C-alpha cells in the first residue's frame, strides 16, 4: 500500500515538474476552419470592408530556440487563425516583429504579428 502511494506521489511530482518547465508552450492552438489567405494590396481587386486589426503577441523568457527559425510561419498562421475566427475573407498588411530585452540576467523576447482582417462585399 505504501509503495503504491509513493509511486503515485512520484508520478504527480514528475508531471508537475514537466508542466512547470514547458508550461503551455507545448500546446498548440488548433483551428478547424479554413484560414483566410494573406493578400497584398495589389492583389485585392474587389471592394471590401475592414473588420479590424488583428494582433497576436507571444512573450518568452529565457532562450526560445523553438521559435527562431519559424517566426514568420508562426506570425502568419496566428494572424490568419484569429482573422478566420472573425469571419474574414483575407488578411492584408501583415507585419511580424520581434525584440529582446534583458531583465538582469534573464532575456525576454516578445514576438508580435499583426494584420488587417477584411471581408469582401
């Protein structure tokens, strides 16, 4: 009985340690609808209305090796996903930025992606 309880306590501690290390970064949002395309202003030939500006921010503490190569892909997918939730037909004026600041010895990187969600008339 004591061995089972010790095993359960160890398992709970392992799970809590893993969650505290990875946090929610291991979880990826899933959007089941079709994401609207990214269009430049020259590609839009039909009249449209602006639904609003979409902005997605992600801040990481420490070194974020998982995002560095895929920052453009992450930004475009995040903005398209949020625009799709709004019912947009397309996204224009996509802008993806990132900056790092250091708090003492701990670096913090903030990634920001934004665009304008539009709906065709």
